[in-house]
C-alpha cells in the first residue's frame, strides 16, 4: 500500500513538472531571440561600415554626434557608441569622435 501512495504522488507531480518546464521555455524565449535582425553591435566596426550595414538591412540612418563633429574629424577616426533601431525603419547611431587636433 505504501508503494501505491508513492506512485499516485508521482502521477500528480508529472503534469506540474511539465507545466513548469513550459513556463521556463516561454520565459527564456525572448532572451534567446533578442537580436534576430543581425543589427551590428556598437563599436564592433567602423562607423562607416556600421552605417553601411544598417542601410543594407533597410534602415534610414541618422547619426547623433555625441562628441566631435563630422567636418572636424574624419568619420573613420570615430567610434559608434550606441545603435537604436526601436523606431524602424529609422536607426539612430550615436558616434563619438576625438577632439580636433588629437589624431
């Protein structure tokens, strides 16, 4: 009789474990699919390449100059500090450049 009680508890526990596993899969799904579009990572490549990659993916890129200015320092000497694609098809790329004369 003791063996029969243990098997009844096991039968009631199995659906609970399946449900808990399903909840865990659903909760983790957004984490594993956080970047399905392949948007470049800020700072991983030159600003010129980052802008070209975003445009290739169909984004209209606007550059936010965090430091420096485009007419003082070449874009190739700058670094992308942030990429925001929340307002697709617009992408906002923050760029930081060294001060003029420091190159």
